[in-house]
C-alpha cells in the first residue's frame, strides 16, 4: 500500500512501511554507512518503537537490514527510543533510551561486527534514575563521546519552571555512570513559546560536537566553535531544532549565540550527526508529516529521513549545510537556462517538469528585488509550491547584507487547509539568508512530498501534499531586478527499485 502512494519520496530514505521518526546511531563503521531510525513496523503511528536499520556505501542508495533493536521484557519493554552508537575499543555499542511505564532510562547494547545483531547489557538501565532532587520535565536521548580515558554522556532533559537542559555524566566503561551536573540550562521564559527561537521546556536529541578542526575538549587552533544541537520541545506543535555555538570546557558549555538550525522548524527535527572517515560531519534529520494521523495510517507509511547533509562552519561562525555531493549520481535529463536579467517578469516557463528534481540556481538580487521559484505546479497553475527570495529596499537594517527565504505552501495542496482529516499543514516558513555580493546560491531538492531548500547554506525543509500530480517549474520576478546567473535542473532517479522486504 505504501508503495502505491504518489506522495512517497523516491530518492529519500523512507522506512519499508509503517512509522519512521528520528535518525539514530548514525555512523560509518568499517567503511559502511549505517542509519538506524525510530521505527514502528506495525503501522504508521508512534507506538512501541524499534530501531530500523539500513546501510549504504555512498550515502545515496540504501539497503534495508533487519530490525536492529526491539522492545523486550525489562527496561525497554515499551520502546527503544533514540540513542547513539560509539566505538568501545572496537566493539560497536549503542546507548539508547529504554522506555517502560511512560518513562525512559539509558540502556546499552553491544553489536556484532556487521552491526546487525545486538545484545542488551545485563546492567540495563545503566543509569537507574534521573538526578535526585531535580524537578524534571522529561529525561531521554543521548550524546556520548570519548574524552581522554573516560566516556562522557549527555542526557536531554528540562527543569520545571526553568527550561531545557542536558545532564552531563562520566564513565570508564559505559555501564556505570557518575552524574557531573547540568551542562547548560536554557531559559524557557525568554521569547515566545510559539516563536521560532524559543528554547523549550525540554531538549530532545542533544548533539554536542566540535565543528571544524579538533575534537571536543581540546583547545581549537583556529577558533572552531563547539556546537550544541537540540530539539526544543513543548506540548504544542512549535517544536524545532536549534543550536548554540560556544565553547565546551571542563564540565560546562559557555554559549556565545543561539541559532535556528533549519527554517522549516519541526520538518527537520531530532537531527543527529557523525564524523565520517573523510572528516566530514554528516547530519540527518526527521522530516515529519504535515498531514493528519488518520491520513498517515491510511497511507501505510509516515516519516521521511532527510538527505544526508554536510555541515561546515561559515565565515560568520554559524553552520552551513549542503546535501552530500554524491547525490549528483542520481541526476538525469539536464536542463540549463541562459543567464538573463529578470525585471517585472510575470512568469517564465523553465521547461523543467517533474516531481523528483534537483534545481541549482545562482541569482543576484538588487535591493527591493523579489524572485519566486514555483515547483510542483499543476498545468492550470491551481496548485504550486512557491519558494521566494526577497531583498529589502534601500539600506534598511538587514537590507544590505541579507535577504529572506520564504516557503509559501498556501497553494501547495488543494486538500483543505482548515480542519478535517484531509487537512494538511500550510504554515509559512521563512528565515534570513546572508547575501554574498548580493548573490544567493539556491539549491532545491523536490521529492514528491519532501522539499529541501538550501540558500547560501541555510536550510529550509518542509513537506507538501499536492493532489494534482503537477511538476511544472516556473520563475517570476514580480518586483525589482533579479539577475539569473545560472540555472541547472535535473530529474532525480529512484533509489528504490523493487518492492521492499518488511522487517521483522
Ligand atoms: C524526538 C523523540 C525523542 C525520543 C523519540 C521517541 O522526536 O521524541 O525524544 O527518544 O523521538 O520516538
């Protein structure tokens, strides 16, 4: 059933069927890339979570592997929630959240050399309770690293009445842990709980790493920042990934600035990253659905894994993201457009057509200019997803150095926007993009219901649910002067050939 859904992506990783959420245990082990993921094989709803597993040699095509972890009587009887993989002197070892009776505690499992079978540690749970005397909102998800002769671990949490936090622990053997203290405590009273930079009442999926040269705990020769990624959680729907740049030293993290990780907010949630042997930091995130629970169950599948992203440090010290270069292997049917100046342009038919596309544009925006790129358009124009870049007029604050990237989904789907089971989310997404010489490099990957946009390294990810099956690509420049310097488009090949085997 899932395979018959025209909205199911064809070059993103999706689970064989059923439910997928967070990426887990992402790594490269003996040359093979491994992606584990939060998985419910029973149906497209979140319940009794297993760890699904897939492998890849190129981060582009994937081979399904049998389920890696499943709940069993004991501390993970109600689910094996998010966690990470570490190399314990040659032994692959998972640290994950075992769920029992509506709470989670850290558990450990030891893997076979091919990472396919896992044995749960008899010591589970390896931490028997959250820190005593702290009124916590939740306690789960892990980040584990080696520092000198010891292991260190962060567990995501929140302190009631204060904000999200990550508790720091230390261990010699991954089985017995000493509590050190909170690494950093957020302030949930600052900002708007519905706003895009609210730091939340709980931090899910904390991920601490050195971006650039060196490793955690060392003094960086070149000023490379340490980065603390977390998914700010609240009861509503405004969950989103954020990160602090700053310095991790001793037992704390000294933050310098807070940043939005992806302007799509909850559509790139619970990211996790790792360093591959080439020294690249690769990040995955969960592209959750924007349709109703009933529609997911009906479709038979839910959740898309992002394309793997290479994370680098931009000139201004923030993170920059780009899809892995290897994706170029899927490109087919190149279409290029000559450079031209777009002024007061109503609509330019690019001639590009398809719902699996890779688009790469270089544009220059004069002050006051607006560029619109329409994708997934129906022949009559009734349905269309619009990506907009706009630059403020004159030298107003932010006008010189940046533009705004905006995703307009109000016409993405004829499915009704308000109420009812057919409703889909059409909330506008936007964020600032630094201009380089007035220029933006815009990369747009369209995969049926998944859209990943990168504008000068700033990502905006979302889901759309077109009903008419259109694939028209148009350009317009309704205001000001836009120079189209480069335009290249490709259709993207399927990575999923035959039917998928269902595991277990
Ligand atoms: C994030 C999350 C994690 C948890 C897992 C459960 O999306 O809620 O906090 O471990 O998903 O599936």
